[in-house]
C-alpha cells in the first residue's frame, strides 16, 4: 500500500493563487478535491491524490499532487475536450501551473482563430452553383 500523499501546503496554495492573479488579473477561488490516479502504469493500483481545482473562462483546471514535490495537471471544457501540457509530471509546482496556463492560452488563441476563420467563410458560394452529390453509401 503506498503511503498517503500530503495535502497541498499553505505555501503551495499561495503560489497557485498568486500565479492565477498574475494570469487573470483577479483572485480565482481554489477548490480542494481528491482524485484517484494510477501513479505507476505498471501496477493496476490507484492512489488518492490531493488536488486543487479552479474554473476560469469556461475551463476547469486541476493540479494533482502525486507526491512530495511531484505534480500533474490538466484542463478541460467537457469530457470530450481534455488537455494536458505534454509533460507527464513536474517536480516544481510553479512550472506546472505556468505551463498549464500557457497551454490554455494557446488553446484559447487557436480556438479564436478557428471561430474567426469559420465566420469569414461565405457558405452561399460553396458549390459555385454546381449540383451537390453526397457520398455514395452502399
């Protein structure tokens, strides 16, 4: 049985709060939650990990504490739109939170560009007056 993971310390919570104030310009409420994570992919056991969650700009963010000075993170909009940072685990909480926020900002920018591009398409001219033949279904 793995040893219990210590909850986030006051210093860790303060670091997250300060980073969020710098990013969003205002205090963001943090919610402590617990999550079960598979820490070792070679074992089929799950560990209860203290986690911090917050919501901002329609996204849900979670930082998982997986051990002493060990963190994982992700953000999501819904079950189908889940995003990580590309790094499995961090040994520095500040790097974890900053990278998570950077990936979120990049995702928001990419989504904005896609929305703008779709809004600029004139679908009335999509077929140039030609007859449309849908896909052949057998």
